[in-house]
């Protein structure tokens, strides 16, 4: 499913964030130390190879809501943007911190000249954010930011399961 907000297309697809060769920047649901781990971070670091952690680690630790950018190393993407989501029920206000992840990631992609960005559903795995709530925050934030982007023309949400895809499609459909 796709929608256009001004000159920016937002789409939701089922897939793996490490298999998006047509996007310039992929976003990692990172940990504070910018090391490999489980979930998205594990998959991204495995696919990118050890050069990614070597470049990323000195940029950490980061706090919830923050994001940093590195090269893509073994990934088919020019950039990896590492964003630290809030742990649900622990890092507050969680909604603002999650929105900051999307805002800061888009700003970094845009500043670095990326025309396309792929996001996973940040915080909805190990960090426990309910996917319906997280999808609302994510879609609202990217829609609000779309008008200010100079380079980014495609924002893709890559969802790992049917339930997550449907939650994001619903949130995308209801954004006016
Ligand atoms: P967090 O620690 O921010 O919660 P996780 O990596 O645990 O991040 O999970 C975030 C979301 O990404 C979850 O919905 C999870 O199912 C999904 N996910 C896990 N691996 C991948 C992948 N390779 N591509 C896309 N999404 C993934």
C-alpha cells in the first residue's frame, strides 16, 4: 500500500529490512551501544559485516530518540541510520521518544542526500511497544515531516509479519 504526501511517497511492505537494495538508507532499531544484538540490529549487523560495528560503536552510546548515521558496508544501501527507540513502559514519554526516532532518522537521511529510506517498526520487538500504537506514532510523524524534506522522496516501512503490516496500513490509510 502507498500514499503520496506532497512529493513524498509513503509505503508499507512485508519484508526484511536487509533486503531493500533499491533504497539509499536503511534504519536500524539499534541498541544504545550501537552493537550487534537480536532482532533488526542482529540482522543488519550480520548482513553488513564487522565493519559496521567498527564504524558505529565510537558514535555511541546514544539515548532513546537519538539517531546516528554510518555507511552501509556489506549491505546494498549507502547508509545505515541507527535509531534507539524507547523501551515501552520505561523510557518516557515513550510517544515523543518514538516520534523523535523517526524525525531524527529522516533528518539525517535528508541531510546526507538520501532519496529513499526504509524503516522497521522501531521499538515493537524486544522493546515491547504495542504495534498498533507504534504504527500511529510512526505514520503521523513521517507525514508531518514529509513537507520539510528536500531530498527524501520515498519512505518505506518494511514489516516483518502480516499483523505488523496491517497495523501500519491502517495507520497510513487513516492519515488525512
Ligand atoms: P526494538 O528493540 O526496537 O524493539 P527489534 O529489532 O526487537 O527492535 O524489533 C523491531 C521490529 O522489527 C519487530 O517488529 C520485529 O519483528 C521486526 N524485525 C525483526 N527482524 C527484522 C528484519 N530483518 N527486517 C524487518 N523487520 C524485522
